[in-house]
DNA sequence: AATTTTTCCGTGTGCGTACACGAAATGAAA
DNA sequence: TTTCATTTCGTGTACGCACACGGAAAAATT
C-alpha cells in the first residue's frame, strides 16, 4: 500500500552535513550568517537528495502572512462580466486561506480612469507581496507594473495584456483566436453564396478592446478562406434599446435577402436570437459569446447555434493560483496561461453549467 | 490588507469550555472517554464559533496515513486509452502527497475478467480507506462496491457506471451524449441530401461499451431531426490492417457516391483522414475522437473537421480529488462529476494541448 | 595578552493538531 | 473507611519547519 519514499527533512540534511537544523534553514532561505564553506556543503546535500521543504509545515510554522492585492473592476452595475472572474478568485482564495494568504480587493470602475488610479495607489500603499491586476487602462497599468517590478512584487495580469514584460504571468483568453474560431464555425455551417452579418452591440461602458479583436479574428478567417463565397457585412449598433436593435436588424435583412448567419461579438447575442425567433428566421445560423442566463435558453431552443465560452470563473481561479504557486509554493509559473476557448452547443451545454 | 478573522484553535475552545485541548480533541473526533456533560459543552462552543480544525496542522500531526486503492485497467498493450487517466491520477496524487496520502494501484486487463477479480480481492485484502474503481465488469464491480459499502469504505467510480448506489461519486463522461454532439456537428456542416458514414474501427481488445454508446447517440440525433435528408450508413471494420480499412472505405465510396461526412467512433479517425487525403476527397466532413498525436496533425491540416475530446487526464485527476476531499478534507463531494465534452477544431486546438 | 567586535552556528520555542500515558475523580464493593 | 476497577481528563511529546536568542570561535583592535 505504501508509496511515499520516507520523506527527507531538514533534520536529515543537518545530520548528513554535520550541522544543526538552524544552519540548514539559514542556507535554504539564504538569510546569511553561514560561512561559504558550510553553505556549499549543505547546498550540495539538499540538491543531491532533492530536498523539498514540507509546504504544510512551512505554512504552519511561518507566522508571516502572504498578502495579495487584487485590482479589478467592480462587478456592480456595469454589466455582469466581472462577476464570474471574481467568483473564481474567491473560490481559489478560499482553498488557500490556510496557507496564511491574506488579500484585499481594490475595485475600480471601468468607465472612470480616476478610480483605477486611486485604487492602484491605495494598493501600492499597502505594500502587498503580490498583485493581480486587470489592466483596463493601459498606460496607468503599465506604470503600476513597472513600479511593482522595481519593488520585486510579482504581478499577474488578468484578462487583457499590456506591452511590457514586468509581470510574471498573464492569464486570459485570446480574443482574436476566438473570433477566428467563430469564423470557422460559421463557414462550416453555411451553404454557398450569401451574406454573413457581424453584429456588434456596443455599450459605451464596455471594454471594447475585446470586441474588436473578436471581430478582426472573424474577418481574418474569411480573408484566408472563403470557398463558399460569403459576403461579410458589419453592423454596429450603439445603445441598448431593443427597438433600435430590431430596427437595424430588420433593415439589414431587407437589404440582404440571403443572410446565412449572424455573428454577435458579445454576450448580447440573445437579443438577436429573439429577433430571429420573432421574425421566424430559423434557418439563420447564430453564433455568439458567453453562457449567460439569457443565452442558455436560446441555445437549448436551437435559436443559437453555438456559444463561445470564455470560462470567466476559471480565469479568476487560475490567476490566484498562479500567484499562490509563485509566492507560497515557490513553484515555476508559466508566463502565459491561456484559458481554453470552449465551443458550447445545445448538446454539450449541461457540462458547462457549473457557474 | 487583512481578511482572516484571527482563526480560532482548539486551545481557544478548550479555554472557553474550561477543559484541556486533549478533551476538545476527543470530542471533535468522537473517540469517547469524555463525559456526556462536557461533550455537550464543548460541542456547543465549537458550533458557536464555527470552529474548523486547521487541515495543515492536522495533516502534520496525524501520523496515520490515508490509503487509496486504485483499481483500474492496465495501460499497457491494449490501446493507450487508459494511459491518460492514469497520468491525471498521478498528477493529483503528487499534489496531495504531503497530506499523508498513500496509494496502491491494482491493475487488471480489460480483456480478462479473472484479473479484475484477482486484483479486486487483493485491494480489499489491503483494507484501504478509499477505493477508486473502473467498473469494467459490471457484476463483479457491483459486488465490490457492496462490500465496500458494508465496510464503510467510500468508492469513487470511474468512467463507467454501475446501477446500484453504493458509491459516493461517479466521475466520467457521457458517451451517448458525445455521440449526439457529433451528430449535431455533422448535421450542421452538411449540405442537403447525401450519405453519412459511421465508421467503427473495432479492435477486439477495446472496451466497446463506449463505442456503442457513441454510435447510438449519433444515430439518435438524426432520428429526431433530419431536415437535410441524410442517409446514415454503418460500417464496421474489424482489425487494424490499413489495407483492409482502405479497401472497405473505397467500397463504401463507390457504392455511395455522395458521401458528405464520416463519423469515426474512436480515436483511430486519423486512419480515415489519411485515406481521404490519399483519395483527394477533401470536401468530406470528418469527425472523430481524442487528441492523440496522430490525430492532431490531421486537425491542423484540416483533414479532420472536429475532434471530440474526453479530457481523459482530467477524469483521473477529478476522481482522486473527490476521494481526497471526502477522506482528508471532509468536504462534501458531488454524487456525479461529468467531464465536459470538448469540441476541438483547428482554431482552438492549442488551448487543449497540455497533455 | 587582553579586549572588543564580528562571524558563525546550535538550542529552544512555537505554529495547531493528534495521541499516548498516566493522574485524578468517581463509583462500587469490601 | 479502605480497596480496586472504571471512567474521565490533563500533560507532554511529536509532526517538520521558521526564527529568535545567545554563545563559542575567530578575527580585529587595543
């Protein structure tokens, strides 16, 4: 039944090196006060035996806490997009609280740069040991990242990236690639000749860096390959008013009688689905984003062909986990964690419903 | 920055109850030797303060190990199907080894019931604290599950289920549903009128309970909905000989000139892909299973339209995790963990490549 | 040579829990 | 009351590690 090779402890190391456990500990954490000679000796033995300190005992013995600062948009009001990442963050934090991880959330508004600056400054004032940041405002976020790099505070970037390399890990999804994927799905499901509508239902409050990338990915797919001879038509609709949306869509259909499919670049695809249902245009393929409570029923009723899922909860979870691995477990973390781009349709929906 | 409400320890409880930590410990683990009166007193206080023993300190202090028995098919020889679940199991075991988890693997052959019985008996003889079992032989597995239930040994079922309820958790994927999904994808991508070929490349050694379920799911999709008027044709090919496979496929194509797509019920889809490439039939949609090293290049070259991914590594990981949560962390575990059925295509392949 | 300073290292305690051991309390029987 | 068995409970040690404290040895200063 056994399996564990009786684990080696610092006591074993100490004995083999002919020193005390205190000395071994000093070497391991290089906190000095050890002669070069014994340091080398201890180092050699720890490496030979591939000694790994017991994380449980470490966490228990070390009274000092690790402090995470979480700099993210608030989930209130401005769409529910940031709600799920936050849930993932909370889930991960709950799992690791025993390891002495403390945290504080600094929430800003995506529509107000000043709140970002203000919260970022607050976070830095508190001198955290690590930072998880959604860099909604590039320039300001870059400055924060640089400051952290100076102070040796590891930074995990969340959900959109900035140019410089002052972070240890980026967690996010590739919006361009997801657009490309949507293109593939649209192409695969279309018959020859006809129009494909690309609908961007914009809200001024929304982070449209994504939306743009998705659209570009979609377009790029057809630039490379358009064997079915499809015409792509862009339609941008500002505002949330249902009447206006329906009006625009109706106009598009009357101008283009052979629309084969519609790609909606965000989670508001359900509004288009309802339009299609109302107008009895059931043959039109519809592809959009996110497993929201509005979108799911549309998928089940076949009003939407595919939803592309960003696994928003997973993103938050992975971000916290990366920082935990770095700071507490001292493990290597990948420079980039890309969340899978899931294709969800009626037939596999139920396996993705856990959030 | 703080967050943790200074955690309460058994020492606190002891003080409040006017007893010693030893007594508190006895109450918590109900190992008797405590008068009813003080037991109630301590219980009340622990509940009032919602005391949760520190898992780290528990694991550290407890010398007694938790023993997992893992009863699975061997990965050698009979196809590589069981290799990945085993990797997932190993990954999970590695993460939790600090918690004093010991384990032993009892490997049997899926083609020899006696090896299952033999290994199962061995496992039970060793009196494990928990069992992870792939119930390849239903009747025998049911008996084992019943025996474990008697002995209060929690059982996690792996990858195929049995009827009775003597297990705490089932981890697996729904093969029928994945066939249904394949049907949807095939339907979505096909033009009207023509044939769809269902190819089962059977090997006698393989567990074909799955393969059957996948096929049935696929057929079921079209029983409900066949607006494109597609004719489904089954083709079963025994043996691994490439020549024979090509011969059968060629015959099918000559008999059915308008084949629109091919569904291969297992991971050997790459063989069909190579056939199609050789015969220059690039317009045929091809859907199959599993991200194997042979299949991936075919996906990248667009020879395969979609692969359905069972996340075999994830299954093993989740099974171990469930048992760990139950036995060590004493957390609730869901009765059923269904692994998502991922749709993988050229455009999102890279996010699934981690195994 | 006596002293101070610096470098280096061992010992001891604590983190929160588990559990063995033995002491005290209780109760029953003499 | 004494005696002994039983129940009930407190104390001490260990788990593996981190870190403070202080002391010995070596180096530097007088």
